């Protein structure tokens, strides 16, 4: 036997397909063997193996056998042409699969958070924002604590109207913080501290019992974590630091 010549059984083992599949590909003219022995046995060459690789790639990409036959029959389409096309198709598929995986991860996180909203309600309330996006991080940092447990329990019970009010109240407080900053009211003044107390009460009412110490930690995070800071800075430059100072001043006042 020529070292570059393979039996149907050898090809089946190399390619991870069945002998029956190779017989079928031969029967429909998709991949006939390079030659047959005098006894009629199929023998496959290196070129045949290369064609089989293309067939299996296109099959994996979802092409029906009839289309694969047309693609491989294109004039001027050499091996490199097929490899480039397969690479492009695989890259697109990887992108779609990554997007699908991200969607499934968000769905898993939503299920773990027990946010009981329909897809339509979620879109109405959150738009493109995914509230579960940081749940894994929150679970790692605060999982097992009473505030985390309270937050999960309360959010699981929130309706669409609850979420709408929750977001509206938070947005209103942030807007009034921005107004106070814009007119030059001091962050440790009465108005800013009043807003800080309203902010703390909002968290306590909707999420968990927010002590003054916890509130300080949250305000520090609003400045230290670029993700939170960016949200406030989009409303007004310097707003995250202003809120932080107001929260600390309000906590100091409560302690004195």
C-alpha cells in the first residue's frame, strides 16, 4: 500500500466519521475516492482527505450537502480560498455564540436574582441596562451579609411599578444633587446633607437597611469605582465627589 493511500476505514478513523457517511458522500458524488482497487475497494489520497476536511468544516457550519458540493465545485477556488472563507464564517459564528453566551449568562443571573419581570417589562424599566450585570461581583464581595440578603429578597418581590418608582426616586435625588452643585451650595451644607439623608432613606426603603457607615462606604465607591463615577459624571462634572462629601457630612452630623 502507498503511504499516501488510505482505506475507507482509515479515513473514517482519521476524520471521526463513520464508514457509512463516507459511502454516502461517495454515492452522492460529494467525495468519491481517488481510486478503487481491482477488487473495487475505495482508496483515498491526501487530496481526498483535504477535500473531506472542507466538507466537514462546511457541514459543521450548517451548510447542506448540496450547497457544499456547489461550493467545492467552484472554479478557481483553491484550498487557501476555502480556508479563508471558513475562517471568516467561523469568526462570525464565534461572535454570535459569544453574544448568545452573554445573553444566557444574564438570564442565569436574572434567575438567580429572582427579578420577576417579563421580558417586555424588563425592557420598559431597564432598557439596555442589565441589572444583573454586577450580581456575581456583588455576591463575591457581600454575599452572606444581611444587607445582601435583604436586597435580594426585596428585589425579588418588586413589581414593574416598584422598579419604575425606585428608578424615578433615585434619578430625582441625583438631579437635585446636581442642581445644588450647579448653584454652588456647599457639599457639607444643609441642603446637600438633606439630599444625602434622602438618598440613604431611599436605599433603606427599597434595598436594605443602610446604616451611616454603609452609606459612607457606598459614597466612597461612587468616587473610587470608575463605573459608578462615570454615571454621576455624565450628569454633572464633579458630582460623584460632591455626593461623597455630602454623605460623609451627613453621617458626621448624625454621629455628633
